[in-house]
């Protein structure tokens, strides 16, 4: 289901921004500019930018964003005080990214403990808990453990219609728009993570297969979100239909779920619910639960025009499981929405220290939650699911635990691949790419943001150019 695009705007004016370190801020901005320059220098505007991996992306990855986080006191490394008298640094390297020189440096162990004063402002920087729990396996980008990411058990998905093949030629004359969607699956009952049997199975309730649920197909339901986002989706579908007719199309509007980035599933309750089951399994003493809870209370949130804020001070704590579940549905007050709290729980408990304390590996949990057809797919890929919009259909109440409103649409099927947005929508993508040239930031991400959020000019008529672009990309991938 789409991650609400306005969740960060729900925070109130009483929040205070966290000051930014001037020196580290300058370093982050310079690295970001260098990465963008390297990407643009090698971009050929006559060809799709497949995968969005430019020279700058391959060399610097997300280092600028990590250093920017650090400039606000949210350090990318943690101190493990249980490793010895002086302490040692534990790497907190972001997942699903290319390794860079900075990753190698951050992964180094045994940096003198006296340097940990550099991390004094880090939110939740101390890795709590005793020595590694038995179910946690050491796993870093430099020394990956092949078992990590495979240790989970779940039932077969139920309640889903067969995945229907669709040819792109069948869509000719329709207009398509993209909408952000996380990588989670639907209809699985997760029973075990990292060789730990969950006291109560966790059902996966989201994902692109939301539209393939047989009950939803019968009801004409495509997905669910909170009401403001559902209204935006409805308006965009109506605009897509209007733009299609103006372009001489067939009068059809399509929604293409577009893969979101790493950790997009954190907005849902699925990761947090798995973590609550794992924590319950560990039977931790209160002082350890308090350390984990304090990490959530100090978790940072980036708010537009306000900077980094910490709105979760009223989190009840992991020794009150019932209270946590209630806050996950209602939030912790006017300053912190339920979705942002769920993200904070999942993000903080996915750091290396809590993984060891709880006794699991984050990669196992995410593999259990994600749709196998989408796992490992980069941001901004479409084709796994095609939905036909049905403008004019009223909303209905959602039964999913994370969102309140169903929006309408009909599952059409799958193109059978995950392809970059720029391949299926080359005209719109290249037009917006040219518009974004020269602006600070990752150009591809800015184009995707415009295609996901704008009120007009975001759709594309599927014509022979679109079809040829798709087949040319298939050939480049060695596929028919």
C-alpha cells in the first residue's frame, strides 16, 4: 500500500529542530553536489537511465545522506559498550546500496573508545543489551553471512487470484501514472524469523497483491491509504483520464505501482508486530527493555522546514505490549502519527545493537514480510502489477490495520517483470529529467517525486514509442 506522502507534515509547530553541525553539513552538501555532477556527466539523454545508477551513485552511494544525518547528531555508527572496557564501534551501514570507501571505513572495528565522544549527540547511538543472542548472526556488507535473509518460515499466501499475464500491447491507447508502493506481500502468516518461532503468527496485509486479493477484486478495491492520500489518488486518476482523452487515447487510466526505497515497509505495522513477537520471545529484563524503549523515545524524524525533531517522548515502552500496540494504531499524541511511530520502532530496533539483544537479523524479518516477486527490486520500478482506475467510484472503509480508506480500481495483471519507470514511461520521464537538470539533489529521485505527486503532466499515453522502449529494454536484459 502506498506510504502516505504527507506523513511528515502532520507534526505540529511545537517541535523544535535539532541544530546542524556546520562543518559536517558543508561536507554532506559538497559530496551530494559531486555525486550529482558525476551522474549528469555520464548521462545520455537519448537513452533511458536504466536503474538510475550513475557514476556518482556507484562511487558515493548514500554517503552524502548519511553524513547529513550525522550533522544532525544521528550517527551512522554505534558504540557497543559491551564489547570491552574501552568500547568498540559497530557499523550501521545502510542496506540495499553499493559499498563505497566510506562503508569500508565505517565497518572497521576497534576504533579507540575515546573517539566515541564524537557520537555523543547520536539518537539511540548506544547499542543496548548483553552479548550476542544465539539467533543473531554476524553479517556486514564486507563479510556477508549466506544464511542471513533466508531464515524465516511463513505459510503460502491465501486469498489471492492467479497472477494474470498482460502484454504491453494490450495497454496501447491507455494512459498510465505511477504511485509509490512498498515491497510487502499479502496473505502470508509469518511463523518464524531468524530460527525464532513467533508466539503468534504475523499476517502480511499490504503490498501490490492487495489489488489481487479475490475479495478486493470482487469489491473493485485497488489499495488502501489514509483519507487525504486516497483523495489525492482519486484526483490523479481523474486527471490521467482527462489527459488521456486530450491526447486522443482510448479513455482508459492505469495505475502502475512503483517500488519504494529500502525500509518503506516500516510505515506499516508488519515489521513492528514481528519485533514485538521477537521481544516477547526473549523475555528480557526490564532494564534491557528500558534501553530499547529509550531508543524509540529519542528516535529522530526529519520534518520539512523544521529539521530533525524527536516527537516520541510519550512512547509507553516495550514492557507494556498492549500499550505499544494501541499507540501503533493511534500514535503518541498530536506530535507523532501512528505511521511515524511504527517507522521509528522498526528503524531503531533494526540497528545492530538491538538485533543482537532481541536475537534476530533484520534481513530475515524483511525477507519474511516482502513479496518474493519484488524483493531486491530498486526504487522506481513498475510492471509487476497493473491496475485499471475506475474514476467516479466512491471510497469504502478499509479493514487493513494501517489505513482507513480503500480507493477504487481493478486488478488487470502483470507484465511479468520489474522495469525502471523510465522504460515504460520514457516521454514523461525524459521531459521531467530535463526540467530537473541543474537542481540540487538526486535527479532521478526528483523525477520520480514529480511523477508521483504532481497534479498534472505526470501521466503518459502508452503508444508505439512506449512499447518499443519496453521491448528494447527487455532485449538489453537478455529477455524476450
